[in-house]
């Protein structure tokens, strides 16, 4: 599970408890994006993709799932090299 997946689960629970609409969820998520996550919003804008909550969540999931997979493979490689020595 990616860090974003954990964040999204927490976000969804709060949104449900607070009764946020899809538009409200999108607005709140935009306001909280920082760093590389904020870049994803900019990429949506550049591709004229509607900045809905669903589109933003999908783009963030895609971005951070790829990053986590790379980091996981890098750790596995490092651990394997350490075991060989």
C-alpha cells in the first residue's frame, strides 16, 4: 500500500463523516497538496483534464504507485547485494 493510498483512505473516511460532496473533496484535496503531489494537479491542468476528485485521485495513485514500486525494487536489490556479501 502506498503512502498516498493510506492518506486517501484517511481522507475518504473524513469526507464521509463530514458529508463532503465530490466537489468539496476535490477542493479540500487541492488545498492540501504539496511538493510532488501538487505537481500532479499542474499536470492535469496542462492536459486539460477536468480537475475532479476522481481524476485527481487516479493521477495521484498512478504517480505514487510507480514511485513506490521503484523504491521497493531498489530496496530489494540493495538487500540482495548485502546478503551476497
